[in-house]
C-alpha cells in the first residue's frame, strides 16, 4: 500500500508539471527544424563562455526584467536548458514561464555539457580587443535622470552605459548629481567599496531594500560585485523611485590599493 501511494503521488506530480522533459535526440530535432526557441537559464557570465548556437540568455534572476522581450504568442515552443542534471535553473525558469502563461515548455535537463560533449554547434562571446579600451564617446545624447546627465545602455534603459561611466568611476569622478549606492552586504562593503559610495544592502531573501535611506534628491546608481544583485534590487523599487535609479553592470575588484571596475 505504501509503495502504491508513493507511486500515485509521483504520478500526480508528473501530471501537474507544466513542462515536459526531453532528451538529446529530441533537442537535435528541434534545433535542426528551427521550430523552438532555445533558452539558456544560466547566468550571463556562464552563457558568455559558451552555449548552444542561437540560444538566447534569460537568467533565472532576470526573468522579470526580460519578459517584455519574450514571444507574444503563449503557445510558442520554448526549450530551456542550463548546466546539466544538477543545475535546477532550467526547471525553475520553466515554472516561471508557465506562470507567465506559456503552454509549450520543454526542459533539456542534461543541458549544455551534454550538447558540447557531442561536439554539436556552440557559440561564445568573443573577448574584447585592446582597441575597445580606446577613448569612448557615446553616440546618443545623455538622458536627464533626476537632474543628472547620464548616458544609458542602448539595449536596456534601466542600465547606465558602462563603457562610458566605468573610466569616470575608476578615476574618482562620478557624474555630477549622482549618488553611488553599494547594494552588497555590510561586510562586503566594509572590505572595500567605490569612493563616495554609501551602503544600502539589498536582501535577496525578502527581495527588499530600504529606500527610506536613499538621498531625497538626485540620480542614484546601484552597483555590486557584477551587476546581478543590483538588477534584482532595481526590480523591487516602486515606479516613482525607479525613475531616478540606474544599474551599473561591471565587475568590481578590491585590494589594499582600493576598488576598481572592469566592464563585462
């Protein structure tokens, strides 16, 4: 009786699952037929190092921000994967897609490692050449963010143009009218932070940040170790507060000489 109950419970779970698991053979069929949208659920840095050719990157932590770029048709076939059986991000992301109304969801649990092992088509982000570090002037005009002139990322207006602002911050000259807010935990802030930055930690468990401690006026720039936590913190802000907050996506490194940023 016990075994039957366990079998019945497992069966019910499978029936309730909003996605179906597929193997490499079926993945290859969809890939060759171009009839499914491939989604890599891993973080951006892992995606950049290598992924299935033509796959889009929708990190689990950024699903909310990226929903506006997803297919308008809720019955569009979507194939999700991450970094192998032990990586649960593709399953969790599939559940997010299901809650958003998508109905044709497939999860490739073996993911990128198996695909790469079989020497199937992959792609990776090329490393920037040294010429990319030459003096840079944004093409677009700056935006007025709470009185501060900021150049925004052309692909995502919630982010500041890192190529423009990183040299300024490394030089200790942030744009006029901008307050730097370090959203990392207190201990990380104490170990090193950008000059002039204040610490307002973001709590990922409660998805909250104390906006009452923000300066009453001016633009605000969130930063953390890489940009992911800052992006999550930004997503929790009330609309009125978010209007004067931007996110910096860059890698932060600190040592005895101080902290510096490097564009991703």
